[in-house]
């Protein structure tokens, strides 16, 4: 299993709109993609950050998601609301 973590920095006034957009992309596109396992959206108490924690079968499935035309349509809309960066890795420890 491969984990994709995306940290989004957002103006608190836009957090609700960002969450709705992330939920929509997950429910309409991501969950139908090959290799997707799960997605969690985590919000900071101050409403300035959102973390997307998603799990995939392997890194090639993440790359395929990033190239999927349906997802490519979402990226500018997300970028208009928040700055973001992602890392791909594996869980090294869980308790």
C-alpha cells in the first residue's frame, strides 16, 4: 500500500468551499479509480490547513489518478482556493 499526503493551505473563509470540492472529487472520480483504497480529509483547528490522507495500491495508481482528465479538471479549481504540496510514501510505523 502507498500513502499520498497532500497539505493544503487555505484562507479560513474558503475552507468550507475547499472541503466541498475535495469531497466532490473523491466521491465522483477518485473512488472509482483503479487502486484507490481510502481517503480522509483532516482539517486544522484554525481552519487554515486541510490534509488529504489517501491510500492507494501502489505509486503507479497515484500517477494514473494525477493524469486522469477528470482529476486534471479539478486541480485548477483546488489551486484557486489553496496552495498545496504532496508527498508519496509508505507507512513506516502505526500504533
